[in-house]
C-alpha cells in the first residue's frame, strides 16, 4: 500500500518543457497519478462495485504498471499558452485526487482501516491530589479523592494519526503574490524547514510543492505547540529573501489531509489578506 497504516498514492501537476534541437519547442501542464499497486489491483478485482464510477473505470483501463512507481496514469495535459490552461490542469488534478480518495476509502473499509489513527501517551507529573473534578451529587467542583480516579498516563488519539508518540499535522503555506519559487529558493526552503524542525524535535514526514502553495506533513511531539513551530518556520523562510516567501495566513489541521476544495478556499482567503 506504500503507506505505513493505509494506502498511499500521489497526483502530480507539473510543467513539461519540450526541447527541440537547440531551443524550447513547447511547454505543457501535465497531470499524472501514481497509484500504489495493492489499491489498484484490489479495486480492479472488484471492478463491478464501481460500475457507476466512470472516473475509476477509466483509470483502471488506462493505467500502466511501472515497477517502483506503481500504476501510472496520465490525467491530461494542455499547452500552457492556451486560454484557461491552468484552470483546466487544476480541475484535472483535483478530479484525479478525488478518484484516488474513493479508491483508498474502498480499500480501507474492506480491511477495517478506518479510524485507525494510532494512539499516543501523554504523561502527567502533577500530584493526584491537585486535580479537581465535577461532583454530580453536590453539583460542585471538588478536589479529586482516590488515586484510582487519576492515572499519570493518558491515552490520546487524533484523526490524522499518531506515530512514535508524535501527532500528525498538515500545514499549508500560500506563496505571496509573484514570488518566484526557483531551485535556489526550494533548496533554501528545505534547509530552513529541516533546521526549524530539528529545533522543535519535529519530523517532516512529507513536503509537497504545488502551484501557489506548499503542503507539509509534520509529526510534532505532544509538548510542542503547533503554532510555535508553524509560525517560526514561516518567519524563518520569509527571512531568506527580500520578498517574503509565504503569506501571513496558513492552514493547519490534525483531522485529515486537506481536500482540494479546502485548499482552494484557503488560497482565496489568503490572497484577499495580502
């Protein structure tokens, strides 16, 4: 499945520059998906269950197996000079993302993986007699009596999942208007993000760069305030160039990976604030 506790696939939207002889011939926006082999082959076995889902059926018919890249399918391409090219490519990418999500959801239901986000333990060093509780009989807040009521370890869970006693967060930063995210900027961003993550004992599980924003998947220790890590990372990146790299607003969630619609709404709001 490629994922640690469930299926993982990816959709790529990129520019493809075609070079002929000694110069650039044409530039295209290309949408392509890589699907983990288990999900693709399991859905293909149960193809009849998707009789009314034309997008999944077309994907099953046209994807090709490419070894370590899994099953690869082209979801469309358009020459960048055409009117509405970016909008078309974005729609194709979003449609492909939703198609893969439906396939993943089917596999997760079949194997009982839903809601299996993992658990973590939060330890509490405070003395038990320092706790207060609501007493339903007296309808008052009372001091807790009896050690059995309180344990020094609490089992917690979040929807996005836990790993090694860290909590998974999805963070989206919107690029500022007209910021050019070139190779040098990408390298500086990667170094800076890694340094800030190390300072906060945080692991960067994944970092994806899209047109208009970056999406970071981070595993934060339970005693680290997410806003501290996120805002220091943003400010550190903004200090790399004369022009800030990221807008002031950011999107963060520990429920699940943001959907394309949520990202689009965030980008629209962020652009209004800049």
